[in-house]
């Protein structure tokens, strides 16, 4: 870590970060991060860039450099609307790719070379083509946590913030819903649909099953699949007045045992609007710190053994290097981009 430069912009940034994060980040680290953030913000102007930050970014980054923070849906909208030359996406690769799909004339940068996602890695374009051959004419809904070539094979995209609205917008008896098994099961439960998840080997387990509305896939979020009903029982035993919020990438049992389920931004809004004495978020654990930074009166319990290794790739140091060296640029072949854009645009129109 370098010594802090005594200039006004750094002092102001340090004071603003300290006001929000004094309980979360040690002081010497805040000073160092304030210096990095000021340099990033200076370069951002020089490059005519916009910085988009997902709700899972680490607290000092989240509260210093993004022009906009939000969930996947909100950030897709901001990416589509920006007139800046450069979009720096502080999130993971599928999010940066979605920005490029929606706004192809811009230079889109992801600060870390490898910031993937277990859901996006769980399915290929060839898998989707096979599913479509197996269930001809059945529309395919893809969660936004997929890569561009997979989106290009699908009819419509959705996020955790609009999955139910997207499903309800389709006039279809059956739907293929990929790749998150748990999100598909949660949406099926909420919309009163019956779901099957075919095994990887042919139709094992489907013999005799003829009435179903959703065909799912076996993808899982490596973070959210770790939360269990046992965790919830243990926390409620110790803190009976806790209000528990679960992301819909958690298992249906965990969602059912929680008090609320919604996208990352929906969870933040719920905490801000609620007067519960304490909260437990079943999601990536930086978000609890970010909420506390903006709302010091909220008491957040932490299950911080659970972090997203991909979101955690994005640091202030790498974001600075990204703007200095204009790395790592996202490219999507035009033929794939055009087809993927149809699915994403169709979702954006729904809301
Ligand atoms: P949101 O769209 O709710 O922000 O979720 C993105 C994500 O990857 C959650 O794990
Ligand atoms: Fe992917 Fe899960 Fe990380 Fe979200 S939290 S980016 S779904 S691995």
C-alpha cells in the first residue's frame, strides 16, 4: 500500500468512505482505497467512461467509483442508455457481455480477465440446441446469467428482478427455463407451474411424467446453493426477531423458510423500508456491508463464509489498471450479438 497523497480530492473521498465504512474497513485501508478511487475517477473523466457497479462489489469500491450501482436488470438498462465512449463493468463477464450486446458501439471493459459465474458455465449453446430439438416449438427463457452464444439460441431473457413477469408474458403451454434449476423451481412455484429437470443422461427420471409446464436445467449458483434450511433454523433459534431475505438462486426450501425473496436491489429496498430489529441476507456477503454503509441504523447478521469468488475478482487496483490500459475489452461476434440482442431487448421491453 502506498502513502496517501495530501490533496483535497483524496481527503474528501477518504472522509466520505470513512463516514460510511468506519465499522467495516480499517482506517489505513480506507486511506489507501480513497487514493485509488480518486485516480480512477480522474481517469474516468479523461476516458469519457461510465462505471457500472453490481450490488456485490466490495464496500470501498461500491461506495466510491460507480456512476450507477444496481442489480443485473438495472445495470443492463444503464448500459443500453449511456452515451459515454467507454463502459467499465464492475461485475462479472456475462454482465459486461450484456452491456456490449445492448450498446455495441461502446468499448466495454471488465477489470478482471477471469470473472465468471457457475451458472453461465453450466450450459452451452449446443446444450440449448439439443433441448430445442427435444422439445420442438417450446419457447426458451434464459436467465441473464449466461454467455452471449447461449442467449442467441433463446427467445427471451430474464433476471431475478423480472422472471415472473417474463414467464407471464409468454402465451405458451410449456417453457424451457435455463440454466438455474433453483430459480426455475422458485418461479414455477410462484406462478403455479409444474416443473421437470431432465437428467444429463437422456430422459432418466421422466418416464411416466407427462404433465409439466416448465423444463428446467441443472445449473446452480455455487454461492446460493450453499445456504440451507438448517442455517435458517439456527439463526432463528438465536435471533427470533430476525427478518430473513433470500435471493431466488437459493433452493426453494430456503426461499420458503425465508421472509422475503427478490433480486439484489429488491432485497436492499426491502431492508431500507423495513423496521425489523435485524436482518439476515442469504446472498453474497459484501451486500450486507454495502447496506450498512448506506444505512448505519440497520443491523445486518453475516454469513460471510459465503462469497462469490468471481465478483471478488473485481478490485479498485484492477479497475484502475483497466482504465489505464483499456483492458479487458469485451468482444461479441456480430452474428451472435444480433441474435442475443433480440432476447435481451425483448426482456427490457417487458420491464
Ligand atoms: P441480481 O440480478 O439479483 O443482482 O443477481 C445477479 C447475480 O448474479 C446474483 O447471484
Ligand atoms: Fe454467478 Fe452466483 Fe457469483 Fe451471482 S453469485 S455471479 S450467480 S456464481
